[in-house]
C-alpha cells in the first residue's frame, strides 16, 4: 500500500492508456500523411507485388508484422511511450537523402528510405525504449520493398558454374558457354527464371521470420539468417545440376526438363523443411514473460505529452518528411527537349556504310524518348548499332532501368557478360561486353552509356552523372549505345570488328555532348 500511495499519479493505468492513445493517434496521422507524400513509392511496390511471383509474399508482410507486435504485447503492457523529438532530425536527413535518390531515379532506394522515415517517426512518437522492444518486427517492414533483381545475372553465372563443376565431378562430358551448358543429350540454358531469385527472396523472408519467432539471441538469429542466404543459392545449383544429370541418365534433355519448374518447387519445399529442422536443433526456449512486469520508470513529466505537444510533433514530422518530395516537385518539370538533330545520328567514318539488311537483334529498353536501330557494313563485316536517347525530365528519367536488357529473353538469351576497357583512338572506353545466343547463332554486344558527352559502362555511374547534370541545370541528351556483330569468323574476332567500328564512330560522343 505504501508503494502505491507514493507512486506518481501519471503511472496509473488510466494515465498510461491516455498516453498510448495520444501517441498512437499522432503516429497514425503522421504515417498516413507521409504515405500520401510517398504515394509513388507505394504504388510502385504494389505493382511489382502483383506482377511478379517473386514478390507476392510482400502482401503478407504487414499482417506478419502485426502478429509479431501482438506477440510482444505482454512486454508492452506496462511500457510508457516517451516521445523523442530528436528523432525528427533523422526524418530531415532521410528526406534529404530521398531527394538525391529521386535525382538518381532509383525507385528501390526511394522505397527503402520511405520505410526508414516511417521507422524514424515511430521512434519520435513512441520513444527508443518502445522501439527497441519492437525492433525485430519493425525491421521486418523493409521486406515491403521489392528488391533483388540486380542479383539475377550473378545468380545465373553461379548456377551455371556450379552445374558444370558437378557434371565434371560425375564424369559427364560437358561444354559451357556462359549460361549455356551442352552435354551429349542436349543443350541447357540457365535462364533468368532459373537463377533462383524467387526462392532466395522467399527463403530470406522465411529465415528472418523464423528467427524472430524461435530465437531470442541475436547471434543465433544471425546464424540462421545466414543459412537462409547461403543454402537456397547452393540448393538452386544442385537443382540445375540434378536436371542436367537426369537428362544424361534418361538420355533425353526434353524429358528431364518437362516439369522442371514443379520439381524445382518440390525440391525447394524439401530444402525449407530441412532448413527448419536445422534451425529447431539449436532453438532456445521461449522466455516466460511475467504477467505483471514491474512498471518502467517515467522521467518525462506528463505536461510535455499534452495534445498540443503531439500536434506540434505531427506538424514537424510531416513538414520535415515533405522537404524532399516538395523539392523534387519543383525540379520535376522537363528541362530539355529532343530536337530534330538528336534523331539524326552521325554515321561512322569510311569504310563503314549503311547496310539495308534487317537486324534480327534489338535490345529491350523501356521508356526511351527516342530509339534508332541501324546496320553498317565495311564490305566484309556487319555491325548493328542501337542508340536509345533520353532527354532531361528533372526527377523522372528512364536511363538505365532494371527492366532494360541486352537480350530480349525470348529469342536471344544472355550467355555471359563482363565489364572491360577497350582503347579507341588512344582513349580508353569502359564498356559492357555481353555474349548472347539464339540457337546456333552467337553475337557479341558492346554497350555503354553516354552522359554529358562522356561514355560510362556502369548504370550507377550513368545515373550519378545524369543526376549531377540535372541538379546543376545543364541540359544534355543522354544515350544508351549498344553495338553488335555476329561471332562467326575466327580470322576476324568479333571484338576486333567492334573496336574498328567504335574507332570510326568517335564523333557520336561529341555529337551527344552538343545535343540538347
């Protein structure tokens, strides 16, 4: 009775509930307003969730987070939200970073920053103590961002190398050309759909959820999440090897791959089951929470948590979060137009002349403001040149999109790619060299970006340079350039043909530097 009489009045259940009500209402209003500010990030994510089977599970993330938070209700029953106005500074910095991500026009980064702003808002309104109790579930919200497509080429290459190594180990005659694998019974290609990205993403999401439900130790969680990262990649290599080896045993490639998708998911289901058994082998006993934990001490006086205080917090949080989007809107109008000259690209110097044959290859490019496909011949060799042109649209630029592909994936498929440098007229060009195949046909493709008159190979470098030119107000036409030639004549390697053509096309860079 003595402790109850001496307890400060604002630790009573009624007062605690009122604090929670004020804090949660203020937080909900803030989140709704921030969601409206970043509606393009949300709609972009929803479109990917619906269109790609790799990200269908994202629809379950919010219900899962709600369940995980509900699981921790006992530890929160006597906690008191203690607003942390200093966290608003984090919102300010995140909004500024979002502006630069918008200048780069990288949707995934903008979506990650949106989730980070929500996290900072939770800290601001509920305090660090409450946030720490909900750290795992709240970090799980980052799985709302559909990310990982950039891993596909690396996963394809690993799966191909793993399969070839396995076939050699069991003495199966094998010839590999990048992602194309040939054995006496037939030819196999490790396509994008066979890279294992869908299973990898699902495995990571499952691994994090399992670790949050089963473990209390962050070390054990880290170990299991690590297994969830490594095992699916290796399992996909085993799956691909198994299909090819089965074709060797059966004597028919067609029979082995007839239902390989169904067999693959059955195989991965078994892998997840075994991964779960491994995880349960070092599971911890669930900690028993006391039904009436000791109330936490309150150091902030109740006067600082009045409705007026929360109104000020809401206004400040929304204003700071809006700085990036508002700034982006101010510069989002087009700053350049495609003039007629930009469509009249210069031809290479002699002996290269325009050819009349129709190219059977064309890159898959999304959202270009202009596209030019031309063929040239020096009398013996033929080179196809594709140029996609992009004008400046402020914060909305389509240069270097994830959906852009050198091979269409239907006829032409990527066999292998690498970044390299070639010397043209004494100047080193950084280019992407990609080998593509369509049946027995093979082509070598060199591709690069031209931004502000300077060629760059990496998409991120192109984005950074384009963002810089936009931010300083320099109006330039950017371009994606791809040149290709058949890989036929051993006496005139495809790389030598493309180098000669590029050496005759150096006026293209100067031309693009002047186009605006």
